[in-house]
C-alpha cells in the first residue's frame, strides 16, 4: 500500500515539475521575443498624422450631367401632324418651327366665333339706337309738357284775377288750377321715364358688352389654338422627343416634342438603395467634374423599380458654370454628416473602418500598438474619436506579419 502511495506522489511531483518548466519557458520566450523587438524600415511603410479640422462624412457615387430644364410641347387640340421640319437630336433656336398641324376644325370654329362677334356688335348698336330714340322721344314730350305747363299757369293766373273781379266763376278757376296740377304730374312722370330709360340703356349695353367680351375671349383662345398649329421651339436647346411621323393624329395633351436647354445642367447619379436610410433631400453635395468642383444640393431621390438602385437628382448652385456639357461624367460626394473642429487623419489600409481599432503610434523611434476609436469617414479622411491627439503620427500601412506585436523598432 505504501509503495502505491509513493508511486502516485512521484507521478504528481513529476507532472508539477513539467508544468512549471513549460510555464517558465513560455514566459521566457515571450520576454525574449518582446526584448528582441523586430524592426520595420520606414521606407516600406506609410505614415499619417492626426490633425484637427472640419470633417464631412459622405457617400460617393458616379453620375452625369443632364439639362436642368426641359420644355414639353403637348398637342393643343385634336390634330394631325402634316409636316415635320426638324429631326430628333437637332439643336434649335427659340421660335424655330418644329411641326405643322392640320387644324381645319379649329379654323372653322374660329370663323364661327368671328361671325358671332360681328352679329353681337350689330345688335348692340341697334339696341343703343332704339333706346336713344325712346329717350329723345320722352325728353321731347317732357319739354312740350313744360311749355304746356307755362300756358296753363298763365291761364290759372288770368282766372284768378277774373274771379276777384267777379268775371269768372269758381268752376272756371278750379279747372284752371287742376290743369296746372295735371301738367306738373305729367312732367314728373316723364322725368321718371327718362331716368328709367337711362338705366335700361346702361343695363342693356352692359349685358351685351359682357356677351361680346366673352365671345372675344373665346375667339382669342381659339385663335391661339389655330396659331399653335405651327409648333415652335419654346427655348434654345436640343430636340429630345419628337412626333416625327406625318399623318399621325394626336389627341389634346399628347406629347409632340421636348426641347432640353443646353445652358443649365443638373446631375443624375445612381446609388445602391443600401444607402437610402442615410439620404435626405436638401443634403449638401460636392460634384467633381472636368470643369472643376461644384457645390450642389440633393433635390430628389427616386427608386428604380427594375433593380435595387436609386437615382439621385442633384441641383447645382452654379448650373451654368463654364465647361459643362450634357452627358459629361462627374464624381459625386453626398455630405451625410459634419463634425466641426474634430481630430482626423488620412485614410489608409490600417485606418478604414468605423469603431474600435488597434494601430501603431510612433513614440520616439518605436511604433507602439495603441487602441483607438474611429468615427465618421469620407473617401479621404476618417475621424479619431479617442486614443490619439493632434500631431500624433501613426502607421497607415497594414503589417499582418506583426499583428501580434505590441512594439516595433523603426529602422
């Protein structure tokens, strides 16, 4: 029994001794490895320096320039195209004739309206003459009644004198007085008649002139429709849509042609809908073109049903900048967020992602592994949220062969 116990104790001591030796060797190896501190040549790596400034987080996309203004010409009436005078893609000046429409029905309607206007104007003149004649007749009657009144007033005065002398009866005097009163009433009635005739004439003329003005307005609108049978370019530009088949009939509102202006441009860019949550109308945009850098604003975000992409429409602050042309390729940078007066450094293989990272910071002649945290980023710079200070130099190159090292000697 004692022999068995001694054997077990011996095995246990041997195991403990082996574990102790392994631990000592491992610690020694680690210390030796760290003491050796392998070096890297400064000629083989890239460095970056932490600086302080304003950082714009952005999303990059590729786009092209398109006319900012396009005028679409719709058929003003149901009509047939009789003549096409330009070709798709032609550059035209404002006022150039593009198409000719057949407008026989519209011309007939215009002629009919002109006839109605002439007839209405003749009726107005006839009615005015009729009412003027009635007014003059009533006015003449009133003047005659006034003359008659004076005669009757004279007769009344004569009867009054004779009555005082006893040469006229009371009946004769009363009759003379009644004749005067009757004449006054007739004159008053004719005065009212004259006022009514004036009001009637004014009302009749106003009504008939209103009817004529309505006809004139309809005539002008119809004349415009007939005039629009000659389809003209509304601006200088490029023909992008054209009904170029003579003999085809179009309904009101159908598109006959489109003219895209060539002096002002906007940007259309394509981007994956993965970025949709980060986009919003009104965001600032930087556009890089062969004509230089241009500032703009995200105007519209359109989803493409055919795939998972988005079409971004960007309005340029200077849409008429020299050197811009249709279909010109541009690089687009959409500003999604801004950090003012923040720490940042130039992006590199070791400084790309967002969040916590471990990089080598230069301390004297050594590179010391340092834990830091990255924040916002764009295609050129990345924000340093903590772990570094302004002026610190770091290694931007990836060093996979030293991923487990904490220090490196710079040679």
